[in-house]
C-alpha cells in the first residue's frame, strides 16, 4: 500500500512540474512570463523577459535572385540575444547573439511577434513558380520555437502590394489571430491551430485593428461590385473573427469607400463621390454602425485623404486628446494634429521635416528624419527633441518596449554601422575596416542622452 502511495505521489509531482513548465512557457527551454499574450514590440523585435528576438540585419535592397537572398541571409537571419547576460558597449557587437533561424527576416516587409513558445516571422517567398522562377515580393509566414526548433511555414501569399499590404497580430475573447492583407487577398490565421481562412479574394481596402488595442472583434473591408445600369460605387463588408462570417453592410451608389485607418472601433475612410469627383475623409464609430447607417453615421474628419492615423490619449492632458495623421496637399506631405474639440487640425511637421510617423506614445509623436529619430509632443508642438542623430537609418522600421509602469523604455531601429573612434596612434589598426554598409539593429533608451547600443552580430 505504501508503494502505491509513493507511485501516486511521484505522478502528482511530475504532473505539477509539467503544469509549471506549461504555465511559464518553458517548453522551448526559454521562459516566457507572458505566454498567453501576443508580445508585439513594433514588428521588428519581440522582447520576451530578458530575451530579444530580432532580425540580425536589414536588407535595404529588393531581393530579386536566389544569390541576393543567400547574401542577405548571411546577416539578416532571425537572432536572439539575452540582454541580462550581455554587457553591450556602444559601436561594438555584443557577445551572445545566437542565430536561431536561417531565413531572411530583416527587409522592407518584416514583421515578428511572440505567442507562447513560438516566434512568428515573415520572410521573402522562396517557392518556385511553374517556370522555375522566384517571386520574392510575395511573403511567407513562419513560426519557430523560441530555441529555433520545430520551424513551420504557415502560409505564403499569392500577391503582395507593399503600398497597401498590412499584417496585424490581434487577440479577442481569449483567441489569437494574424490578419494578412496582401493588397488583394485578406486572410485570417487562427494562431491556436494555424488554420488559414480566406476572408476576401478581392479586397480593395481594409480597416484592421492595431496591435495591443481594444476593438469589437470585427474586421472591415471593401470590394468592387458589378456595375448595374452605369452605377458606380463599391461594397463594404464586416467580418467577425469569432463567427468567421462576412456580411455586406453597405452597398454604395455613386460613392466609392476606401478605408485609410483605424483606431480601436473608430474607422477612417475616404468617400469619393463619382458624380462630383469630390473626396474627403470621414470618421465612423463602428459600435454605432448598422447596415442602414454607414454613411449617415459618419462625420467628415478632414477635407483630403489621410494615412497613418493614431490616437492621442493622455491621462494627464485629456483636453489635448485627439488624433495625429499624415496627409498630402498639393504633393506636400504633412503630419497634422487634431484635437477632439477642434475642427481645424494643427500642423506638427511640414514637408522635408520628417520621413514618416513611426508610432505615437501618449501625447508624443515619434518620427524619422533624414539623419535619425526625433519626437514632438502635441502639448508643445513648437519644440523638437532629437533621439538619434547623424546615423543612416532604415526609417520605416521601428521597435519599442516599456517599463512595468507603462512608460516607454527603449526604441529599436536599424542603421548602418557606427565605428568606434580610433585614437590617433600610428601603431594602432582598425580591425573593422569601414566597408560594412549593412544595416544592423540598435537600441537607444528613450529620453536619455546615451549613445545607441549595437545589438546585432556584424558580418565583419
């Protein structure tokens, strides 16, 4: 009898140990204290406790041949760095950068995040066509364990229009999804079982929720419709992530709807009147949407088309809450800020003062310039703070992480290598000759005057 109890006790201990491993996501050999959450840090890094998963380098040129792909894979592979065990120094590659996968992951369409034991990432398509050629502009979506094992390709797109394409990793009611819009097809990947569902084979625009924001579990998109009796216009659809069903919620006549942004359940779209050829941007609260109220519930937001819409949501300065967005008038790009209580936006940045909006944090707009990174607060729009200067960066890719308090901690970006200055000594030699023009990942502390740290392993 005692022997039986010993066996039962042993089984119980093993079970409890297994439960502990699953609960803390140790199946990959690497702890993940937030294993039930999608860990998204801007799409170029995933910060998992003390580990950073990232594309070691960034290929700035389009890949058109297999030789170019292999050359890029020498430095743009998926990497991991444990920052707790590494003392990084400015200008120098840290020890301990581990290559965990060999596909090219650092390029214009890069995207990665972590869920549970797996890191999900995007790579250029390597599948050959029937004529034995490659279309590297399409993307393949992979997942691999945090230790680089059990790599699996989930899907490959059948087209990719980089001007329209969007990827979003989102969670709703305890389920996790990856939305993939390639400019034509809109797909939904259920991350619980990797099943791929086609939402639309001919979507002309989409309104997808941003990562880490609350939303109603719906995705909105438009499709062209067959013209009848010379009528123009298109159709608006609503797709439910939980039900997996689509419903036409608006069939417009002589009006073409194009979604241009989304903040939570607030949808932004242009409405082009095909008769008068007048276009403006409208805002619509999806929570108040019915099939008969799509146009009547919308309000005009701006007199021209907008992109890159972000919400300003500051607890300390609620009177300043509103929206930041990009627009172009007469070909001049602008970043504009519009308070909730105002009808006229304020100019934050004019053409030539910025390259692109990177992200918005509370009341702060972080953007790229020709030589680095900077930010402005909508509270003090005349003041500019430089984060990084005198570096050649890839201005459209950015990462970030936060302190437990929710304040912004680090910003991650790709830039050409900066070399450690060598003292004027005739006997000294610089082992790293300045021929490496590749782009590598750097980390800089927000609101600090510290030199950015190089996190990648350089080729030389």
